[in-house]
C-alpha cells in the first residue's frame, strides 16, 4: 500500500521551516500537485501574465536560483516532496513517471475547463490525497494594506470567510473517506499550523519591497534576515514547512498527517 500512487491536492497554504535530509527511496512512487502560486514551480513563466516570479529577488535562497517560485527558496510542496523521499524537485510539465506539478499562479497551468470534474488519477492508482485548507488570508500584507483593519492586526471579515470555507471542507474530506473505501483522504489545517502560541497573529510585513499587486519589485533587495519574516512578498510565505508532514497538534491534520497517509 505504501507504494501506491500518491496525489496531493493543494488548495491554499502557508507553513513552518525545517532543514531536510533524505537518503532513502521515496515513500510513494509519484507525487502530483494541483494548486496556485503557493506551489507554482515555474508553470507561469511561459504565460502572458503579470503573475510571474521569474526574476530576482525571488529564488534568492533556492539552490537553482530564480525558477518561477513565488518565494525566497523552496515552496512547501518542494519540502513535502523531500520529506517523502524524492531526490529532485517535481518540475513543471514533468512526466508521470515521478509526478506532475500543475501549480500555477493563474490557477490553471493549461488544464482544460472540464478538468475540475473529469481530471482524476484514480484510475491510474491514486489512493492517497491531502487536501489543504486555507490559511488566514486576512493577515497577509497585501490584504491588510488594501482594507481597513479597524485597528486590528488582520481583516476579520476575510478570515471569517476562510473559517467558513475550512469548516465546510473538513466534512467534505470526511465524506470522501466514507464513500471511497479504497482511497484515503486527509485534511491539512493551515489555520492551526500557522497560529502562534496564545493565538497571536502572524507578523504581516513582507521581506521584499512590493509593488501594488503584492509581488516583489524586480531586482529589489530583500530583508537580510529572512527568518524574521513570515511573508516574502505581499501574499506568499517564506520557504517554510513541516507540520503538514508531521503534525504537532491533533488540529493540524485530520484524520492523519502526510507522513502517516503515505504509510497506509
């Protein structure tokens, strides 16, 4: 079972930093990603869109430099892939021998409109799916700048909408487990993962100088101590992530974290 095809459905995210050392075979043979700019590994580079990260200072801490990732280094999907034991990052437009990263800042990556209802890897053996909930978008620098916080650190109306979405998503995942006995689904709770002790809000200032759309100004100089910031630009987190793979709290993942999911 542990070698079944593995599918990660990325909905939206942010996470926490770890240095990884992987020296064994991957826990699963394939790793597929669906998502937006938070997992984009360069799919948007060839699109006619302003939503690109193929310029400095993006990639300043990434081993391969500028790649199209909307952060300073690895995305959390990269880091989870390393946890799973993949020796290389899953590139855009990869072959199905190792997986495909469909993540795109345009949330499309060339996938056809009917993909949402018809695109599935189930017939190819996908049986393990991690569904990521939303983080508190109302605390991102761009959202805080654009809306009136009413003296509070975050936009509560936006975070209330996030809570409603997540509250509906978890029962959906529970239903998928109930109705598909041959597959395993799990819900990853970013709200819990990113909440600081005592419920304090995240530091919501970007590491790089940002333009009006929240992306880094090309060739600008980012903050020298990246560990002091949660966000690299106005919307995207730094190269951070561990708790989706190894949950530290029962609230982080339900019914299991990705480590346990891969071993089922």
